[in-house]
C-alpha cells in the first residue's frame, strides 16, 4: 500500500484549503471540492475521504455552515460528473463548546 500511494501527488491525498482567498468565497470552496473529485478520477481513485474543520473558516469571513454547504455542493457535483465516491470527516474540538 505504501508503494502504491507513492504514485499519487500529495494534493490528491486530502482536500486542504489554507489560504484566505480560498476561504473567503463559497464559490472557491465549491470549485476546490469539485476539482478534488476530478483529481481523484484522473488518478483512478474510486473512493476518497476529505477532512476539515469548518469552524476555522470564520476568521476568513466564511461561516461554518456556508463552508460546509459549498464543500457538499462541490463534492456532490464532482462525484456525479467523475464517478468517484467521496466522504467527509469533520473535525470538532471538545474544548470549543460553542461549536
């Protein structure tokens, strides 16, 4: 498995959204999620999981609910268009009860 995974670029292992520009627009987040599905299909990946903490997006002007809706929309469209299955793992911190 380790040798098998070496053939994939690091960007196909996870959906990482780190820059302010990407966080600040739901259209950008949706596009990134969609392109994640496209990248998976290009590399013959049929099942993938993404992980995110939607509450860190507040500091960039995009609420958690808006972020998650954009990710879901992009992944749903990407799964349909590229024939891949993608599931999400959401990260929550027990030290943040307001979440």
